[in-house]
């Protein structure tokens, strides 16, 4: 579909045989011709011909170890792009095999096709709302965040919030900023665990001192075991914030939402921080001063 982009030069073809109950794969990609045009990938077996164009041999016949029980396995990869459908109806990939019904011709004219095999993949949108911790109806703008996954890769998004890649460092990740409605979104996430780190709090509010854990879960049939109807392949979508209760997402749009609170007021210094050291130093000075005054008074009394 238009939401998937073929990753160039990723086609790999293998001869698969069973040897002593073990599956053995032999690379045979060089026996195939690969052409990618207009979102269609064609993988064809190479043949040789005489000068008059008649077929003399098939590329497959030259492969050592091929038998009637062998399997030819073709693998390639694609990635979701900016045109990917979020939620339903998903993003599909279709494949079929066209073969010659007549061994006396070169595969042209008298051919047949296998039934179309189709797989589907889904992607989702995370909507985050920033609010006042005391008055949840008050939304907060200009809060800034960074988002990373469980592999500590930091999300990169475009101006519309669509995921374009993942950075190895926090500095390389995009800054996610709440708008006048307290909202920002990240479009094009897989299900899985993510962590939201606040890097700048709204004016007058305290910065969150820990990351927010987000668990997006989806019940899907991404492989070849689905009916062909998208709604049968995506049947549940939920999000949990900081291991709390799961919140239902919206299947049709693929959206899951989370609310993040900020509080006003002074922030107490953390244990062992500079603030407590200052308190210790001031306390020590006061104690010493009190001791000096007490000793001086006793001497004066004598």
C-alpha cells in the first residue's frame, strides 16, 4: 500500500531444504532479477535463451541441491512512511506467484497465478495533554518533552508530529512542545513501552523529576492468520501510564491518550542535594554560635 516503502536492495532469496530434520538455507539471490517500480516489487527467475529467443535453460535448474521438495523463500523489508494509515484500516502488503503452465514456453502467455496472500501492519498515534495538577480543566502550553523507547532511542518527528526516525542520543531527538490547548502528539508509533521526559516546565510550574512510563498495547493479527478484513486484525488498543489502569484507545483512528500534570509552588531540595548541604552548613554555624555564646556567658558569670 502507499503507506509502505520498500527498502531498496533488501531482497534475499534462499533455497530451503530439510537435512536430518534441520532446515538449511542457501542464498540464491543471484539467480533472480529484482525490479521495483511504482510501489510494485517484481522478483523473477533468470533464464537463458538461444539467439532465436528460445529458452535453453532456467536459472533454477542450475542451482545445486534443488529438488521437488525444496522451497524457494523470498524475503524483503519495507518501512511505514508519512502516508501510513493510523489505526484502521491498517497498511497491507499483497503478494502472488505467477508461474508457467506450459514447460515448453518461456513463461509468457500461458501462465497462472496463485491466490493473493496479504499481510497487514498497524501504527498508532499518541496524544498527550498537559494540565494543572490542581485544576485539571486548566491546560498548560509551552511544556517541552522528549520521548524514547525501551531501547533508549529518541523519537524524531516532523512539523506535523509524524515519526521520521529515531536518534541514538537525547540531543538528537525532537522536542515535543504543548500548544495553547496543552496538546502535542506523536504519530506513527508501534505498540510497546515508551518513556516521556519533561525537559522544560510551563512558566510558574515545577519540572517533573522523573520520566513517565507509557505502555501501548494492541491486539493484532499482523501475519497470515487473519480474515482479510482490517477490523478483524486490530481488535483492541490500550495505554497504561506509570503502570496504572489501562485506558481504551480508539481503533478507528489508532489514537491513545495520556494526561500529564504539573504543579505550582516551590520545589523542595532533593536528599543529598546542594539545598540540604546549605541547610547543614547554616545549622552547624548556628550551633557553633550558640555554643560560643553559652561559654561566654558562663565565663562572665564566674
